[in-house]
C-alpha cells in the first residue's frame, strides 16, 4: 500500500509552489441550467457544451462563452454548432487521461432527455426525463431576428420586416418560449418578411411588432386572389370602358381595361344589353333592354 506522509506532501507542495503560483489554471465552471449563468447584471445561457455564454454583439451568433468555460471554449464565440473538445485530467496519484466529449443533439419540447443541456432553447428544461417548459419568468435571451419589427409603406407597396440582428434580455413564457417584455429592447427593422401592393394591403394587424416572424403568412398582410376596396373594378367617367382589377396570389393588384361600347358600364360591369335608349347606338332603339 502506498502511503504519503504529511511531511512528504508538505515538501512536495513547497517544491511545486513556484510553478503553481506562476501558472495556476482558472477553474472551469460547468452548468446544467440557464439560471446558473449570471455575471453581475448579465444573464446568460447554459450551452449544449455545458458552459455558460453571455450576449455579445461582436459574435456572429450574438453570444460568447464566459471566462470560466473550459480551456477550449473560454471567451470564444458560440457558433451554434456542437463543439467537441478533449480534456486531459491528471490526478496526483495517476497519469490516466480521460477524453470527454461535450455537446449533444438538441431535443424538442416533450422529447426524452438525459440532462437539461440537451433541451432546445433557454426556456425548456429536462424534468422527469423529458424536455418541459422552464419556470415562467425565468431569464432568457431573445434572438431579435426571430421577431416582427412592423410594417412600412414605401411608394406603392407595404413591407413587413423582421427586427434587426441582435439579442435582448427576455423572460420565459408558460409555453416554454422566450418572450420579449418590451419590443424597444430590439432596435430597428432588419430583413423584409413579406411585401404586397398597397392596394392589396389588408391591415397592419397582420404584422404586429414583437410577434413571431416565423408565423407571419402572406394572408395576414395581403389580400390574395381577391378584390379589395383599393383594387376593384371601376368604370371610366363616360361609362364606355371598365377597369378590371383584383389582387393576385402574391398580393399584387392586377388591372386590365375592357371596352363596354356599344353598351355602358353599370355597377362596375359592362352591360350585355341596353338599360335605356341612351345605351344604344345612335341608329338603334332599346326594346325590352335589347338594342335593335
């Protein structure tokens, strides 16, 4: 049996103390839930790799690992992909090397999970072996580009926009989504979502600021394959021509001019028979609504 006396341990510590003092490593802090990731006023996420990240606009993903992640991840940008790292652990009594692979597949809400880091999103946690909504009100980070900024009129068209790229502090909703308490926390319009003719525009209610951008459909913003008050058939002042107009499948107002003569345009339609003698050609008369 190997015995290490107190004297020997003390001597060993003193012998190594200059080296330990010169390059003592920073201790890594692993996490298993978002609530553990707090750096002053900053609230972070527990990434799939098992370490905390915090908002950072200088990273393409908008997040950067904290200083207490392991050596391969500390202060690095989170790129959104699973990262495989190899950690070498050396104890005082053994030279055994352990390879540890961090990260794992993202599990949707309701799916089976082995630990909280497997669940998709910051507001879903592993409970009882399945991914369930996290506690309502828990801090989370919102990806601004997944939300609607609003709509904007430009010349003859109306466009619904996403919010600009970036992140903001949010709160977990009861359904497991990360909600933005104030839309102004994300600034400015980003990429366009949908565009339609101003004359086929239904209402701004289809493009509400803060709504999920993935749920917006063209039928929310635009009239399609239909007639609207601003895109409808009209008759010209002398009643001899008719403007056929209707919104097409992508919300564009399509117009086509047709001639009504020798009959007149009535109620937006070209008449196929006379309504009175004035509808008929000069050398004809109107009998039973038929010009002859």
